[in-house]
């Protein structure tokens, strides 16, 4: 039982999830050539980033869109940009959903987001 106590109560191996996630951008990434699609993080700062969103969706990639900067600097402009993104997503038969404060998940054609919780069976 002493071994299990050490496993379940070990404080030395705690992972700071926020720190880990924030440092993910620092690591160099190599592209995986056989991937059908990628999940791409994009920060929406202004209208100039809209073309990147459109390009990635047309390439079939999923987007994790960070809207925090635009939300703070220009809420009305953000509203207009989100309306444009929703129109684009509708035209290509994709989907969009808020997944966290200041974060949107946008999917390409024929990828839908389950927006309600699925009950456990």
C-alpha cells in the first residue's frame, strides 16, 4: 500500500497545465505530411486576419480562433467579423461554436460540432 500512496500523493510531479499550454507555441513544429487536416490556432486581431480564417477553412483545417484581443480593443468590430465568419461557415457547410471565454472553434465543410452534452451510457 505504501507504493500506491506515493503514486497518488506525489506532489513533485505536478504539471502546471496553464504553463504547459502557454509554452506550446515556443516549440518548433514539423508538419505531418500524411495528415488529412490540421487544427490551427489563429488570433483574430482585425479584418486582415479574416483571409487566413477563410484560407484555412477552404484547405479543410479546423481553427481555434482567439478573439480576446479584438474583444478588448474593438467589440463592435469583433461582432461584425464574427458575423462574417458565421456567413462563411454557413456557405461552406462548416460549423462554429464558443468553447471558452475568448475562444471559438471553427470547422470546415462537413465537420459538425455537437453543441449539447451527450449523456453517458
